C-alpha cells in the first residue's frame, strides 16, 4: 500500500506539472493548436493517470500478471522464456520491495542474453566479502570454485569492484590462467530515478583477441558487476 501511495503521489505531481505546461502552451499557441492535437494531449494525460494502478511485480507475481505487463510494453515471449523471466523476477523480488514494469526490459535482457544454469557453470562464486571504510582502501575477500576446486584470495583496490577483480586476478595468476582485459564498463538504470532501481552493468572484455560483452543485473551496482564478471569467467571456459 505504501508503494502504491508513493507512486500515486509522484505521478500526480508529475501530471500536475504537465497540465500546467499544457495550459500555458494552449494560451500561447491557441491559434496554432488544432482541436485534434489538443484532444491527443489530453488523452495522453488520461493514460498517465493509470500508471499508479499498473501492478508492481515481485515474488508473488504470476505469469498472468507478468504477461500483462509485457503486453503493455509490446513484448511477446514464448513459454520457455516466460518461465525464465518469472523465476528471475521472483528471485529479484526477494532482494527489493518491488519490481516495476520499467525493470522488465533489463530483466529480460539479463535472462535471455546470458542464461547459464547454475549446474552448468564450471566456475562458481562460493562467497565473497567487500569492505569499505573511511580513509582506507576497499578490500575484497573472494572464494571461488573452478572445476570443483576451491580457491580463496584477498586484495585491496580503488573501489569495491576493483578490489574484487584484483583478488580474482591473483587466483588466476596463481593457477597460470589467462585473465581477460576489461575494455569498457557501463551502468544503466530504468527511467524514474528510484533509489532502489535495478542496475544493469554491461562490461566489455577482450580475450585472446576476441571482444565480447557480459551483463549483470542487481539492485546493487557492485553485485551487478560481479554477476557480469562471473558470466565472463564461464563464457571463456566454454
């Protein structure tokens, strides 16, 4: 209920602003706005009024609810893809209060572009710890499993993700394994500016002269980057 009220209030403030702008524009351009144009603008406002009533998605969402939101976005999916997206929404819904329709394109991209079943992964992250303290460099402690063998390492870095990658590189260096070069790192979030919005991290890599990208999705930017990195590790193992 609280989430709905917040969405309702924000939407109404936004719509009130648009109405004010339209009234001013109508007064200024009254001779240039056709009746049809005015009708279309007010019809758009009526559509915006329905935004707060679009159901949020979460761990209790069913296929029908998710499919309804996908149809509203003009996205059609087969049953296999729908099942994967539903499972991911339930998983992500356990980590934040709600998954909104604006999050769906990011979730779909994450599921369909890089869907590696856990049992098929040759490399798994068993656990990791990231620490951040005022005046000190971030430190990461990482334990991963490579082909059934566990390895652990720690490192500091300029940021939490940098510390994580440095610890990972140390493990690969100890095993004389080549490690891809990170060539680009980008972050995007759904529109709306919510502080709990999902973050999609896209990382570009170069390995043995081949360029490729991996994506990670999470409510936390560092965890999204770590997920993208794990996908990279399993990709180069294939």
